[in-house]
C-alpha cells in the first residue's frame, strides 16, 4: 500500500511516474538496458534531456534568452555559486531573510562579498516572509535574492518584488504555481520536492546575466560553462533527469501549472480551514504568507504533538513531524500529493481533537 507521504523532501512522487520508471527500468525502449546504464551523449538519453528542457520551457512559458540547466550539489551549492558568479568586486547584493533557508544563502554570500539584508523577519514567530514595501534596497545592487517558500516554517512569497536582477530559491515551490519568468534573472530549485528524486538542481538563468561571471571562477562553477554545454559539460545525473522528464510529462497531462496551482490551493485551503476552525491547532505562519506547499502548525503540548505524529503514522499518514529545528507538525503537500490524502489527514485531525482536545 502506498503511504500518504507528507515528507518535506525527498518527497512524494506521482504514482504514474514511479510506475513508468519501474516498467522501463530493465529495458528502456527495447535497448536491453536501463536509461541509467547508457551514455549521457547517446541517442536515447539525448532525447530525454532535450524533452525535459522543452517541457520545462513550455510549462513555465520561459521566454527567449533564458537557459534551463541541470546542475549538481543541490540548492545549497547555488547559495555559493550565485555570489561567485554574479556578485562583482566592490558590489553589494541584497538578500531578504525569511528563515532558515534564506539564512543559509546569506551566510554563503557573506563569505564572498558584501551583503545587505533588505528585510529581516527570519526569526519572527508566527513566521512570515517580508512584504514588498518593507524592503530596504541598495542602489545599484548586484541582485536581490529571495526564498520564495520557506520549507521549514511554511511561509511563502505571494507577491514578488520587482527588481532589475531578481534571484529566487524556489526549491520548495517550483512548478507549483504560475510565475512570470521574465521578472527573474535566476531561479533555482533542488529537485527533491516538486521535481523528482534528489540529485539534480534545476537552474533557469537569463543568459545575459551569466556573462557577468569573473574569469577567475573555476570552469565547472561558471553558469556560462553549463549554458554553453547544454548541461553536458560533465556527466549529468541521467536518471534524475529522466525522472524529471516523466514528472514534466505528468504535469503537462494534468493541466500544466495552472491545473497544479488550482489543486494546490484547494488542498492548502482545506487544511488551513481546519486549523483555523479549531482552538486545539495553531498555525505557525502569518495568514497572508501561508505556504501552499508546507502547512505548519502546533498542538497545545509537545507530548500531544508526538502522540499526533505516531497515531497519524499508524493510519498511513506518514512523515508529519516538523523540521528538527522547530518541532511541531508539518504537512508537505507538493504537486504529487493527492487531495484524498489531505482529506484523510483532516478526518484524522478532527478525530484526534475530539479525543484529546
Ligand atoms: C527552500 C530550500 N532551499 C534550499 C534547500 C537545500 O537544498 P539541497 O538539500 O538540495 O541543497 C532546501 C532543502 O530542503 C530548501 O527547502
């Protein structure tokens, strides 16, 4: 039996995607071998690589002048590559601090150059992301970095700031809602939440921006290298790209990003409604910034939280424990998470409250 898996990442994948990968695992399209056993420059893998890029361009309506890259080292590596490539000597980069992930990006940037914290609500409880009008931006900043969805606290930017060079960590909400890519210089996301298994990082970058990189940056760490080599400068993690290919096909077949956004909003609204109706459950994030991907809340005591998590798991509602740094409950309901799973969680929450409230 498949579990209702609320894990924050690595996270649930669409069942159809897993089934197709399983069906093709030993013999990919009559070749007698798995896609992961083939050359990353061969005919079969090349077709997968090209289709994945084309599907992402179609799903996000990516304009001309942008490249779609598959990189390694997770979103955490991007925390360092962004300032290495884009924060020139003598320049300042603006960063917003919205919580744990933004703080990690800031820490790396500070190792490499001058950073201005344009807004700081990283430690506020209840948690939120900054509002556009509270940003204190630096004139002529190299870029503005935001974390579009804070996976741990469950706070999400609903309206993005306008900036000449806006950079966003979209690790936990990429492909979950419609965005205007032309408003961004660079978007990045680790794959293991909305895209596929861990192992690749999706980067969408404006080609012009990549050219800023100083010559002294090592070749493999330059965005231009990956753009010029179509993400095949070295051996790309072929299986994760293949899985991403299947996920993008599944997205296209299920209403694209607009369809996903609608289903994600419906799932999240239902769950927040039950939290708001109750005096027993307390939401962690400020209402207007609540994430549609990671729904976080508390119970009256930590003992009740532990009991809630254990009883839920026994009912096949798995991985509801909040991040180890903050505790509480977190239900990650990414694209692939089925609406029936949210309904099952809501029934359990009502039952649990009736018995323990
Ligand atoms: C918003 C956000 N940024 C960055 C990361 C780090 O990603 P990775 O583990 O791929 O380096 C995570 C991981 O959970 C995340 O949620």
